[in-house]
């Protein structure tokens, strides 16, 4: 052996691979002069209690390898070998200097050395089969340090060792001990599973730092899938069940991925609606950002740790699609307001598959939107739409009432309040606010679907009809207390005009409901016009009553007062919007002309003297002309009233011989004139009876008979509603 050169390495097989608590230990007192006298105590730690157990092994080849390995370690610890050749004396001196005990002889050490060399090659070959698993504590430390492959390898070795031990167990005590160790095995398995699931779950939040651990975790899962198949093929059902096989870690992985996605979505913040009215929109914004960022992480980092067979991006995509669907379905079951429901519908129908989320450039081409399918069932979406309509039924009336209340408060603040003027007309925000609100709801609902837009329009028109009725009643009450109700009535008519113009833009979408609203608006405008005209006519009535009298023939004071009052009253009409202003002015024009002619038809005075009759005729011509001129300046469209002035002047001023021709012209332009009106005009001329009257009345009858077909008037009637004979007041206008 003096010529033999030994080089011993600390990392020779078995030197460091044995468990700390389970490795063999050789003590000096146990070593004798020959290998046959070597006795070795092997300490092992119980898998459950880690208490040392001493067993003597001297029969099995593997056990021999273990004994020899311990001797080899002992020699390494107690001997100092040099790469150079040494004499036996030097060797003995070196050994004895390093020994803690002087009882071992030089010969015993050399025998140990020879034995180590003899078994080294055999030990190397058998290392793979003879290395015992690490202890429970050591394996657990590997798990804690996320050394998943090494931990799983040791757990599997321990599993095989316990399986073999179970097969060799002959009595209940051995079986019971084996069961205790198997329970420890399960604890290790559970700890490893927990760390692996945590690694998978955290792969979205710490992708770069977690990549190596994730790769190891996936490798362990793949290995366990293979092991499950081997167990199913080779082991009996009882053993597989005791060792909890198959472990189905592939299913655990899928559950973990799904759970991690659910937790990511569930942990998104919800802002209380009391703090932020747009809480739903903010939450959906957070949701879409999380979806995009997480899928980008999977695409750029996570999927690099997976085999291609996992198709991991599509797995996460599927789970996000399912999770978001469930999340939104839960949200829609809450008590939501109209703006929340709209934000939800818009996000589901438009945003989700747009470039903001699933069609985001950073997710292409991996995401195929066409293959995703609908986010929610059509029935659920229909339910959300119905809730949106119901929410509007609470919001819109309240909003309209508040608009009316705000308008009332402006008028009540000051008796001299005057509405703002916009483009030369009185303007109130009531109509513009209502139009804006309706247009906003229609625009929003139209983005969702045309069916929803039609439903919203139908409801808004119904509610607008109710609002107009309420507004109209409120105007009548406010008019009574207003010192000058004219601006209030004019601005209200302008508001109705604005609403009517707005409704025309919606007619094609809902003709039936439009006609109902249009009718309500026209009736309301007509009613307000009547209030205005009645008010003016009531002020004008005293002046009308003083016409066609003896004083009237010589004085124009009463008529001039009538004109002044009318001009004063109608000046605010210039702040009324068209076309209603023309309608009102034209109607007043008609009322004034009819009222003036009514005074002639009262038969309260007769001008027999030609001079007075001519004076009266000229005065009628001037005053009726003045009325026409005044209303023409205001913008009347009732030009059909102009000819009556000339006809009356000519009929009253004409000679008796020309009356028939004048009557022809009058009847042609105003075919609604009757015998009673001709009789009243003759009375005004001073012809109340006699042959002249009879002859002219007979001529008029013949004139009506000669017209085989009645003349179709191109304008409203003028004389048909004028009563003749003594009257005490004007007809009802």
C-alpha cells in the first residue's frame, strides 16, 4: 500500500447526500482490528417524531454499502492523506496525531483504508439506489426554500421507502409505525402543494422574480402526472389510496390558476357610491386595466415558464372571460342607478371586446375576439336594460320636478324678474335642460341598442307629456300672483316652441308618441295664446264699446287709446319666437278687425245724412287701416283681412245706385256674409226699411242663388261669427 496514492474527496457519493438526522456515524470505540469486527450504529430519525432509532444491518448488500460508506467517512475524518508517498511510520504518526484516541493501531487504520478503496467503485455504482431520502425537517426546508424538484425527489424516495417498508411489515406494531410515517409524508406533500400553488398564484404579480420557481413547479407537476399513471398501472388500490394516489396535481394547477384570476378580480376596489357618483365607471376602468396588464404578463413572462402543450395564454384568457362574466352578473344584481346600469351595459357591449380590453394591441394576435363568445347571456343583458328603464322612471320625473322648482324659485325671488334674452327672444333653461336630458338618454341608449333607444324614447315622451300638463297648471297659478304675467307667458310659449322643434327631430323614431306630445304642446301653446289675446281684448273692450257713437264721429281719442294699449301690450310679443309669434299676432289682428266690424253690426247708430255717412265711411277706412297697419308691423300673416276695409268704406260711402256692384265685390271676397250683415250695413247707411232695402235684400238673395256652387273661401270666415243687432259686449274671442 505504500505505493498506492489515495485522493479522497468530500463530495464522494454518500458524503453529503444522507439526511442530517439519518446519516450513519462511526465512533472510534466501535472500530476493531479488522472489518469483520466493525460494528456500526446507524441513527435514523422517525418521520413523525424525529427520535433516533438504532437498527443493526449486516445482511443486505445495500446495508453493507452503508456500513462501508460510514467507514469511508470515518477514515476521511480521522486520517490525513497526502498526495505524496509516505512511509508506514509517517502514516502511523500522522494518524495517531489526529486521532482523539490512541487505541487504534497503525494496522487497523490501514485495514480501514484498504476496505474503503475496495468498496469505493461498488459504492459509486450503487449510490443512486442506496441514497436514503432526507429527513422530514430537511425536506420541509427544501420546500420552504422553493427547491421544488429536490424536495419532490426526496418525497418520492421516502414514498417508495415507506411502500417497501409496508410490504415487509409483519405485525401490527410495524404497520402502525408505517402509518405514522405515511402521515408525515402527507404533511410534506401538502406543504409542497401549498408552495407550488402559491408560486402559480403569484406568477401574475411577480412574474420575473418568480419565473425559475414557476418553471420548477410546472416540472414537478409534470413529473407527478407521470407518477400518477405509474401508480395506477402497477400499484393496488389499497396502496394507492393510502398514499393518496393519484394526486391529480394537473387539476390542482388548473384550479389554482382559476382561483388566482378570481381573486385578482374580486380584490379590485369598490368606491362607495356616496363618495363618488361614477363609482361603477371607475370600477370597470380598474377591471379593464387589470385584465390587460395580467394578460400582458402572461404573454410576455408567464408563458415562457410553461411547455407549449399547456397553451397557458388561452387558459388564462378563458378563466378571465369566465371570471369577468360571473363578476358582472353579480354586480348587476345589486341596486343600481341609471348611470351605473348604463356604464355596465356600455362596458359589456362595447368596451370589453374593443381595443381598450380584449382587442388591445399588446394582446394581439393571441386574442381572437370572435372565439370569446358573449360576455353575458342575452337574457341577463335584457334584464339589465329593463332595470335601466325602471331606473329612468325614477330619475326623469324627479329631474323634471327639480327643473320646474328651480324655475319657480327664480320668478318668486323678485316681482320684477325678467327672463334672459337670447337672440332677441325671451329664454328659459327649462326647455333646453329637458331637451338636453332627453337627447342625452337617447344618445346613450342608442349606443347600447336601437330597441333600448326606442323604449327610452317612448318613456321620455310620456313623461314629457305629463310634465307639460304640470307646467301648464303651474303657469296658471303663477299668472294670478304675477304683477306682469306677460313675460312669464311669453317665455313659456317660447319653451313650448323649443320643445316642439326638438320633438320634430324625434318624429321618425316614434311617430305615435310624437303625435301625442305634439298635440299636447299645440294645445298648451294655443291655451297660452288665448290667455294673452283674451287679456289684451279685455283691456281693449272699453275702447271698442265707445266706437260707432256720436262722439266717435268727431273724436278719435278712444280709438287712439285702443292703439296705444295694443302697442304697449304687444311690444313683448317681439320677444316671442316664430312661428308662434305670427300665429298670435295674426289671431289678434283677426280679433280686432272682427271686433271693430261688430261695433258696426250692433245697429246702435244710423247715418242718414250723406255728409255724416261719408265722414263715418272715411273714419272706418282710416281706423281699420290703422289696425291693419299696426298688426302688419307686428308681423301678421292675415293679409286676407285687408280688403274688408275698402269694401266697407265703398259700401257705406257709395251712392244708392252703386250698392249692388259694391255688394257683389264684398260677397265675392267674403262669402260668409249673410242677409243679417247686409241689413245691418244698410241700417248704418240710414236704410232701415222701405223699397230700397227690400230691393237690395232681394238682389242679395238672387246673388246667393246664382252661385250654383258655394264659393270656397281661401281664408277663415270673418262675418259668420259676428252677431248683429244690439249687443252689450264683444263676442267671445
